[in-house]
């Protein structure tokens, strides 16, 4: 029973990082109707930039987080310019394949700058985990959850209360009409991309700090987890992205405990396959509001 | 001087030319109507003026400036608003948010709120449904919302692409009453219409477009007297 509770707790913490990744994916997919495979690698590059700063200076955690967010945003803007701006009217496949090419490029860039396979990343909190009865809580996990909640709240405020949110939702809803209403669609694309990248950069920083290490494989992990969580929650739905992220975290925590680490990823993919094959309603409708 | 001058405009979809040298003028304060069969280039012309399509050749002079080929949002900023064919409201946003989107380029919050109230005064049905998703409105209500959204940018020229399309006769009459009201309040309107009978009641000048070229330009009187047009658009039984 305690194990079940502990797994659920761990799953929620893990899932909160997935939820942030899925939110970023969903924003990009929602406004562009394009899958950005280079989303994870851009975040990885942000983490590598923070690692480089960490290795070459005594910068504190907040400064490292800022570097990760900033560099992920820059890398995201680069991806948008190269892969998505030229293919706005054209083929979605062309944009996706181009983003795959940039994935390789960003990974090469990271390994050229820092060639070893693994680099240490400073932990958020060096101390021992907190204990509540038989349950243990890592401080990192609490920070992760807090950051995810804050990111969701900020995103909600921007989308539903701020002027810019009207533009984002209008472009998601009806891009043709958005430009007729005087909204600059290219600018909205660019800013949404930057916003999604910033959320991803924050998630990446927290994941790197909780793993206490970075590897070039992080890029693939971010892309796969984010995509999977987005699809589980239904393509294009923001609340769905959060739900999908948490569900994926819970699923992984429980299947790792009951079936072992090898089964962990397999179960998640199997679930996605079953849901897609069964055509559950929330996965076949596309709405972002 | 005209508010809008379209001068020898060519617009193509790939290699297929939809507009083959269109020229026309819209006088300030007038209701000008463009008639024509399906596929003649009516919507293409509207989209070329609004900047959605880029003309290959020709000038589109609005208020003394050539706006041909500019970005759609920049054209809205200059004071041209298009109510598109099939309305295209934002279905997943509330009626109120649709209106806010229409005022997106304006920074004057207080004046925007005033204008929303003014729209609610003009379109009471929209006020009743202010918090409802636009996708849940009836076709006529969506058309009113699309007009109100366009007006929220405070345009100097309102373009309307077949506002009566797919609406019940009573609703069509209401839409044309709104068009007449807007004109009374000083608006300049350039209208695409298939419903020539309704258009004859409000418009001051008519153009007929056929196969990408303007084939007729004249007053409602001249239009009603033209044998060919009468047969094609007004039904030959009407004298």
C-alpha cells in the first residue's frame, strides 16, 4: 500500500515535467499544425549551454536556469526560422523532416562543444529527502511540481487573460480569420514558439538538475516524452497535455515498480497504441480551448 | 476622388489566372456591389484587396497608398476590414473575445470597451450571447458577429464577401438592413453579392465580373435596364 502511494507520488512528480514538455509541444502543434521533432534537442542544447556555464564559472542555480531557458528559446527560434517559417503553407511532412535534420544538427553541436558522453549538472538541493511517515519526498520533485504548476498558471493567464492570448487562440481557432482581424500570424507563430521553448527550457533545467547530469540523449528523451504525453492527452488540447503528462508519469512509475525498468517505456507505447487503435474520442478531435 | 482604386490587377493561383486585369473604383461613403457568377473571381478580388492573395500585377490604391501585396494585418491597420465568405468566426472563442480579436491592433482599451457596447447595441442578439462560444451561434448570428468583428477595427472601408450566403430569406433581409444602417452612419462598403435583388435595394454602383474581367459598370438603373444582366441575375420575368 505504501509502495503504491509512493509510486503514485513519484509518478506525479515525474509527470509534472512531462506535462511541461507536452504543453510546449501542444502550443507549437496548436498554432502551426506541425510536429516539431527538434523541440527536445533544442531543450537539450539549452541544458548543455547551462552545463557549459556551470563548468566554466561559479554561476548559481538561478543563473543556470536563466541560461537554459534563454538558450532553449534561441535554439527554438532558430528551428522555427529554418523549418517552419518556409513551410507555413506547404507540406507538414517537409517541416517535420526538416525538424528531424535540425535535431541531428543540434545534437552534433552539443557534442562538439562538450564531447564527453556525460557531464555533471548541479543538483537543486544537496540535502536528504524529506520524510512524511513512510513516504519520502525529494526536494527536487517538489520544485518540479511547483514549477509545473507555475508554468501552467502563467500560460493560462497569458492565453485567457492577456491581449497576446487572444492572438494565439485566434490563430489556433481559425488562422485565415486571424489575419483578417489584424493579427500578424507570422509574429504570433514566432512568439508562440518562443513561449513553448521557454517552458521547455525550464522543464529541461529541472530534469537535468534532478538527474544531476546531462547527456546528448536528453534531446530524444524530451521529444519522445513530450510527444507521447501530448498524444495521450489528445492532440492540441492544453488541459489534455497536462493530463497526458501526469498520466504518463504515473504509468511509468507504476509499471517500473511492478514490471521492471525494461517494461516501463514499453507499457507507455502499448497504451498509446491501444488508445489510437480504439479511436477514443478525445484523441481524434482537435481543439485547443 | 475614390477611396479604393483597383488598377489592372492580375491574381493567379499557380498558373491559373483568376483575375485578368481588373479595374474598378469605390467612392467614399458609397455602397458598391460586385456581381458575378461562381468562379468569376469575386472572392479572389476581395482576398487580393485584403492581402490574403498577392496580385501578380497591378495596383490597389487605398486612401492614396498602394497596398497591393502588403501583409493582411498591415492592410487592416490602414483601415480595410474584410468580412470573409462563410463568415469564419473563431468558433472556440466567446462572442466577446471574437470582438476583442477584431480590435487586436488597437491599444485604446476604454474605447474598445465602448465599441463592444456599441456593437451590442447594434446587434442585440450578440449581447445575449456574449459569453457563448461563437461556434454555437446560428448562421445569421455568426454573420452578424463577423460584421461586428470587422467593425471593431474601425475600418474606413468595409469589404463584405457574400454576406447573404446560405442564410434564410428573413436573415438576409436583416443583413441588408444592417448594411443600409452602416451606410447611413457614414461607412463605405464594397460588397460581393449573388443576390442581385437585395443588392439593388441598397447599392449605389454596380460592377459585374465575368471570367476575371469587369464586364459591366453602372448605376442600379443601368443594371436593371441591361437585357443580358437582367436575364442572368434578376430573372427574365421581371420587367
